[in-house]
C-alpha cells in the first residue's frame, strides 16, 4: 500500500523518542493492517513504539483506524445507555473472569451490555472461553446478535470475527510477546468494540494507563465512562476494580470529575485476599460461576464481581451511586434474578 511518508522514516522518528501525530499514526496503523507489508519492518516499528511508550494521540489514531476497519453488524441498534465492561488483560494475575461475570449481573438488571472480547491470550480463560462455557456462543449469525441485544439486553462480539485485519500482524505480535514486549494492541482490544459503546467500565493492566486511556475514551466521544486499575498490596495489579487493593480511577465524559483512589471500605466492602479471586480453566471458572450464582463463591470474589457490576450500573445511569449499585447487584443475586436471567440467556441461544 502507499503511504505519504515512508514507514522507515516514521519508525526512525519513534526510535528517536518522538511521538507520531494523528496523521502519521493513522498511516502506520493502515500500514500494519496491510497483509502485504513486511514482517521485520512491522516488528521493528511496534517494538520501538512500545519502548518509547504510546502517546494518547497514537492510541487514539490506532483505535479510530481499527474501529473504522472493523466489520459492522447489520441492523444492530445500540442505545445511548449501552455499556462495555471489559479489561485489557495482560496483568498476568490468573484471576477469575470478573468483568464477564459482572457483565451478566448488569444484563440481568435490564441494562444493555455490548461486550467485546477474545479467547485467552495471557490467562487460562478469556472472556470468550468463559462465556462459551456459561452457554453464550461466541460465533453466531448477526441476526441472532441483534435479537440478543433487543431481547436479553446482552450481546457478545467475538473479536476475530470483527477484526479480520488483525491477521496481518498477529505473527508479529506473537514474536514480540515471546521476547517480552507488549504492543499498542495490548491496549486496543477494549477500545475497538465494533459498535462503539457510548459507555465503558474499562480496566487496564497498569496504573500508568488509567488517565491516558480515559483521555483516549474522551476523544472517542464516550458519554460516560470509568477507567480503573487495582494496585495490589504485595505488588502488581489487576485490570479491574477489586476488593484486594487500592483502585485508581479516572472518569470520562459526564464523569470526567471522577478521579482518585477508591478503597473497598469507601463502599462498605471489606479488603480481601488476592487468592480469593484466582480462577482456572474455562470449565473450572464455569463451576465457580455456578457457585457464585447460588451464593457459594468466596466473599472476596463475590464482593469484587459485585463491585464491578455496581460501578457499571452507576456508569450506565441505572443507580445514583456505586453504593446504590452494590445494593442493587446483591439484591439481584440474592433473589435469584441473575441466576434466572443466565438460564434464560442459555435458553435463548439454544433456540
């Protein structure tokens, strides 16, 4: 493909520590998406971009480009209150599928959830693995997706089915990962939801990215959003809200005034142990989810899922505060509403 500035020049600019502007970053995104371009060149560029550190402008340009390249779902109407509840992955924590479980609690409250995800890349069970185990197929006809959102307030978009251009650089990403390098694409997964959600609860693998990705979501026009990261007391962190550490948060759009640190105790929850959040294989996580629906999960896991569901309900405007969201989420679990909702969702996909 033809770009205005040779890729070598733009790569050299990044290697010198200078960020690309929006036009330049867009050109490089399109170049990466071209299957005919060279492996070593792509590897050199993505590695140098990671070493420099991606800027808000670069992440925004990449996001906008790959959103534009994504496949659309014909006939899907996304309401202004629809939310994606999603993490970047990459925290290497081995935790349960917290955001996916929270998304089902939110769906049971009648809030439209438009979730975007993939199979496992950095953990045993990705969102697609988990949902497939629960009974939500990850590859269905578009008409079924439309009906699911309209009828069940829930829709899952399996990333490979909507981003065919990713094949052009997947081998490059794998090669860099084997060398210990993340790439800009470790950030893009949640951002390139093909239906452009107006609301987000977005967890990130590092506190460094909380404010930066909030700025990207703002540039994308997200109406209400919250970006979060939980820093663990023993080091490391989680790409979601959790009751096992300090949560760094940054609001977007109508919530732009929200910024700071959230502790579990701020919301009437106890600080728990990280071990309570650990997951396993898709089958093991499905069994854990069944226990969660029936009141049998550990208190730490149950509170953490509820914490994320509550924040999502607040972001979506369903409740006036996160505390109110916690009360609603626990009510949905305790009276069996969420359990019955999951059963209906399974039945919907079996029809």
